[in-house]
C-alpha cells in the first residue's frame, strides 16, 4: 500500500488525514503542544533531524508523496520538506490556507517580521499578543507596554517584564473576543497572518471596536513548490500523482 506523509499540526492536516482513504497515511507532528488535537490514523511525533533525517525517513518508510500541511509560519519544516523532496524525488504538495485580507473598517499595519511588530508597539500602553508562545522573546526587551499574551501552552523565558498569560485554544467567538478586547482595555492587537476561520474572530472584534492591528506577514515559501489551498484540491492532485506513479 502506498504511503502518504502529512506534515501536520493544523486543522487542514487533520481534515486531510480524515479524507484520505485506500492509502497508508502517516501524520507527523512536531511535538510542541502538550496535548495536541490528533488526526485520525497513524501519527508520529517529533522532529526528523533536519533534511538528512527526513530523507532517511522518506526512504525507510517508502513514502510515495509528502503533503506539507503545516502552519504558514512553520518555515523551517517547509524548507526541509522542499529540500528532502528534491533529494529523494518524492513529490511534495503544499497545502496552505489563504492569508487574511483587509476589509472595510480594518486598521491594519502590515509588518515583515516579529521584530518589526515589536518595534511597531514599543510605545503602546496595552498590547494583545496572539502570535504564539514562541514569539514572546521578540517582545522581551520592551519595558513600556503591558502585554496580554494568549497561547495553548505556557511560554518560556525570555519574556516581556509586564506580561499576563492567557492559556486558551481556538476557535474563539466574535462575542468572546470583543469582550476580551474591551475588558482588558486593549490598544492594539498583534497577530500573524495565519489565515483561516479558527482564529479570525479577533479581527472581526478589532474592526467593530475600531482597534488597530499589527499583522505579521507570512514567511516566503521555498521556490518552485506546488501550492494548493484546499483539501479537495490536494485530494485531486494526490489521485493524479498516485495514478502516474503506479504506471
Ligand atoms: P518550524 O520552525 O518550521 O520547525 C522547526 C523544527 O520542528 C523542524 O526543523 C522540525 O525538526 C520540527 N517540525 C516542525 N513541524 C514538524 C512536523 N509537522 N513533524 C515533525 N517535525 C516537525 O516549526 P514551528 O513553527 O515550530 O511549528 C511546529 C509545528 O507546530 C508545525 O507542525 C506547525 O504546523 C505547528 N504550528 C505552528 C504554528 C506557528 O505559528 N509556527 C502555529 C500552529 C501550529 P527537524 O528539523 O528535527 O525535523
């Protein structure tokens, strides 16, 4: 039976694992979250050991295709997957949800990096950080703002000195996000351009309250990778690939 490796850690990856039938499907998670939402079927957890480790894995498990369905900001594993695909000849498809787009009433400032986001909020009084626990070191040197940070697991140092941590996992409702922004008297929301509707309620809430948003742009994808944005498109492409490789 042919094996498809899904590089996961996202809702799309879980939906893809559930939709693939008639193949051996292995979902791979980095192991960052203590209690991850698990996809159906076979799951492996932990890094591969860079490009070389991934190449070894692809060969040992006789993987026929890789789907990189990781988060748009997980740039290292995406780059490793692209390099390992070139080295082994195993086809790679990238599943990426579209980024968010500016709508009427939005007050977004797009920035290219977390460091630029930190620069943008350095003199703001009350900042809501929804960029994930691994992003907090980029804000650790800022002493003026008070930060509210939301993440699934607790963050580790270095951390900003004036920080409150909220442990929570999406999806969130517009009503709850509006209440949170208002009750905590937030002046600016900082987010990565993750896209999707699991965490977009905060943007709707910010728009309704007239709050500014600092939007961190996505890292670029490796050159020449094939990207699709929906699970049905990936299924169609995998069908074609598998047919092609059987003949
Ligand atoms: P990253 O910086 O791109 O990857 C760092 C290292 O973690 C990789 O070199 C790889 O280790 C390992 N790794 C990452 N994803 C993996 C996977 N799916 N399976 C096995 N190993 C993996 O990744 P990250 O930003 O820390 O994200 C880690 C995971 O969390 C990803 O799977 C991603 O989908 C999910 N996630 C990330 C974010 C985010 O904002 N970055 C948000 C939600 C979910 P080796 O080099 O040893 O193979």
